[in-house]
C-alpha cells in the first residue's frame, strides 16, 4: 500500500495503537516486533477489539481482507507514516535532546507555549524510534506547535529521529556522562547529541543555546541561533535564590518555581526564553512556570511524616548524580541521609564512575549514605557513614531495624533500581 493511501486511512481512524491492551475503537493497529514479542500474533485480537485496520509484516497473519494491510516492515511503515503526516501538517516543531533534563525541559516548554498555542508534546519519555513517530502521529490539524523529545544511546539515532520529525528548532539541554556503554566517552556523547545541530545547520533551521554551557556555544558556532543566559544574551535570565526552590528574575519580574537544584535553572531558562521568542507574554510565562509541579520521580519534593524527601529516582548518570549531590550538599537541613542506587549503561566506565561518587561522599560528609546495587557494592570506602547493599532486599532488611525521623532525604538512582520503593520503608 502506498503511504498516501495509508495516511488517508489514518485520518479516518481514531489514532495509532501498538498494544492490544490499549485498543481504542476505530484505531490503526501496528504489529511491531521486539526481542520478546511479535505483534503480528495479536492482529486478529486487535480487530476483534475494534481496530479499524491492522498493519502486519508477516504473511502468515494476512487474512486477505481490507482490514489487514501487509507490508515489508511494520515499524518502518509506522515511521514513514509519521514522516508523511508531519509534512502533511507542516507545523513548527521544536526538537529536544541532551544527557539530562530532557523530559523536565520538554514539559516546561510545553507548559509555557500552551499558554498561547495548541501544542502537542512527547508523552512521558516516549523519545525513541517508536515514541517519536507516535508523538508525530498524535498531532492533528488543530495542533499549532509540536515539541518532540529525542533520546539516544547509540550513534546515528538522533540523526534518524531528525529525519522523521524534521524539526524547525532545536535545543540540547547539556552534554553529560550518559549512555557511555553506547557512546564510549563524553566526546562520544557530544558527537551523538550534536547530530541535532548538524540537521539544523544543513536545513537552515534555528537552535536555542544556553550561553552558560561552553559546549553548546562551541558546537553551535556556525548555526542560526537564539541565546539565553547572562546579560549579554538575547534572553538574559537571572537566578536569585536556590536555597530551596528556585527563584528567578526575567524582565524585572520574579518567578518563584516549584523546582529544586541549580541544575534545573537551565531547564527553566530554556522554557522562559523559548516562550518569549514565540510571543508568550511574560505574565503568562510566569503563570506557566509557577504552576508547574514536577512529577514521575523527577526532583519531587515530598513530606512524609517528619521527613522531607527529594525524590529524584527517575534516572541517573554520573553527571546528573553529581549535580544532585552538589545541590543536596547546599540544601538546608542539619540531619541528612542519602539513598543512592546504581547508574546503568556505563559499560567499562561503571567501576570508575561509581567510585567517584563514593569519593565525593567521603570528602563531603552529608550524613549517612545508603548505596544500593551491585556496582556501588563493589566500591571501596573506609567511611562508617557509607553503608553498601548489594540488593534492594538487603536494604529493606536493614531499614526494618531503623527509625528514620526528622531527616532531609535524597533518593537518586537509575530507573531500573526503582528506588521510589524506599518511600514505603521510611
């Protein structure tokens, strides 16, 4: 089937579905494959549940009916449909990538731009070769602005996602030690993330640049850009206070946020400057930022009993972990404890990077540190205030004998550690 014909069917449908557990009446079901599943096996179930048509790539499941569309590769067809739909809508799209802060920045930008425009943005962190097409296909003729988050753990992934989304604008949050298993080094991270810069340059598009980040400034030199940061930039934004939640000044107006950590200042500054660039009034920018409350284990402030908790357990890498520790070191509170879990996808660098965190904890006493996971368990320390646990169950046993009250607590780890479970133990 030609992609134009499939797009016609898409416009008649109620949307895209790739999981029969979430079928909606009249949807297009794409039978995708993974290491442990084959969506083709669920094609008939999708139809039985109300799918308008199913797109499959194995002839054994082809029913020779108008309801079943056979193609060479269902994922590739989904991507082609998304790209065609993006060209069909011809709306401005902002692409975001970076090592840390992508999702928070995306949500902040969406919060600000939605004050003026009908926006569509990546849901959660659906930012890969499947999530980006689904994001594009969630946009419709009413959408005025698209915001697409792009993640990657190997080279050429951002390049591919740019080809799909064809962004008009781009922003890289930062370059940090993330996914070193795939990128090899920080320089590898820079090479991968700047695939977005390369696309924007080759297509005469615009990049937003944090002027306080030397790497952003360096690698965006030859691009058409809009800068924010200090007083000399297009959009000067000042950090007034970071003792608790961040307080900013923009255009002689104070903005009190619900976000903690100096590392979030740049995420906020990006959203504010992008909003102003697209004509959102400063009053509405203030409303959007001040009403944004972090969720999903990202820099959440939680009070439980007499404890004050910073829950930042959505993800972690050496750069974001160190930023969280430096912020926690400056946070008010005389009685602190830390729960830190393993950082994943570091490859050969895992041992060194986990030891670096332990070394920092030894040099900067912030109270008792509970380190959880096989990587942290292998580290070396002589500190009596650093306790190591190979598994979460080992930590659980330890906490049965402890009463944690009137503490300021940081919880930080990679997503696979699921350290939010600690909330049930303290």
